C-alpha cells in the first residue's frame, strides 16, 4: 500500500520522510526569501500578500516537481493543466518579479532533491540582495526629489521659501518657472536633495503653510509627501 501511495513513475519509491523533508526544506528556504523581501523592499507597491505568496509558490512548485519526477509525459500533462491558470494581478515592481523567479527556483531545487544547491544558492543570493540594498547600489540619488508648487503671478519664489529649503536641503536647484491658469499663477519646480529623507513631510508642511503657496507636491524617488 505504501508503494502505491508513494510510487513515482520513472523515479522509484518516494518515501514519506523524503516528501516531508523536501517540503520542510522548501518552507525554510522560501521563508528566508520572504524575509529578505520584507527587509529590502522599497516604495509603495509592497504587499503582504506578495510576501506570503513567495512561500506558498515555492511549496507548490516543489510539490509539482515531486509529482513529475522523471516522467516526461506527466510533465507535459501538468504543463498543459497549469497553462490554463491565468494570473491577472499585475506585478508593479521589477523587484517583485525577481523574487517570484527566486521562489520558483528554490521550489524546483528542493523538488528535484537538490536541497544543498537550493540552500547554498539561497544564502548567497540573499546575502547579495542585502548587500545591494544596504549600499544603495543603483540609487546614488536616493534623497533627490522634485518640489512643485504654485504662486501668484505677481511674484516668484521669495526669501522665506528659500530659507526653508536651505534648512532642510543639502542642495536645491530651480528647474523652471512657468505660467499656469492663463497667467493667473506661476508653477515653480525645484530639484531638491534632502539632508534627511525622513523630514520630507516637514518640508512640505512648512512651505505649504505659506498663504501664497498652493497646489504643493513633493515627489521623492520612493515616496510622495504633501501637506
């Protein structure tokens, strides 16, 4: 009876202990991947569902690989069945796609009994991801943003606004001043580099508090602040 339950065509007998070990290893490795995803994700596209899905996806892929074994016919059958599933949830961040592929790769490694390969690969890749995030690789201007607001057409940016910018910004540059609302107002845009990214909301609030300032927005690389 045990052989009928655990027989894998072309792959010999698959014991219960092997199945449990495979799924437990997959869970542990995918949990590490999900934890790294939580620690390194930036921006507003984060989803708790995505973090959980990374673990479940690895387990499902590992289970599929256990079922397939070395049976090519079964592999084509499962491929056809899975092709019917259509994922309509858009992936907003390329980083999410990377982690999805990472999760699938770990599931394949564990499901094909290459747990050591999956473990070493997971540790090395996760260490590299943490390093890239900690060093800010690829984001040399992480504190740069765009400050935009409108003023009455009778005057441009005054000294009070520049005083606030000097207090919160390491550097700031006036990009342009253009007329809006048929000349009734002017839109002013600054490129800013904040001393402390956490103070973006305070900067927006102080400048927005001026009576002659309207329609203010502060767009950072990963966040948006407005009074």
